[in-house]
């Protein structure tokens, strides 16, 4: 059974879900939310972003996660410009 009437074109209309973890606390040192690793600007703009923009933010979040794995304990760089 095919649920996509127009094939892959139907996927373009699907909304990308927010990465929000309902923690919503900005780390003053990292300048990102401790739950979803988005900046305040990314959080505020999310409802207005296109799906392409939202997917880009997900890629940036993954970079931030990877970066955080490699920093030493006690070092908290500003992640708001990591893209």
C-alpha cells in the first residue's frame, strides 16, 4: 500500500519536527540550550524556517554534539557560531 500519493513530492510538504527536549535552559558559557543545543536565535526563528533551514539546524546541532565530545572537562567554548 502506497501512502505517498505523489511519491517523494509528498515528503516536501511534511514539517520537520523541532529538536526541543523541553529542558529550555540556555547555558551562559556555551550560548546554546542545554536540551536541544540550539541558539536563542535558532529557537526563536524555528517556526519561520523552511524545512531546508530546519534540516540545516539539525546538521549544526550534530556538529555541536560532536564538538562537545572532544572538548576537555571544564572548557566551554561559545557554540553559537559553530555552523
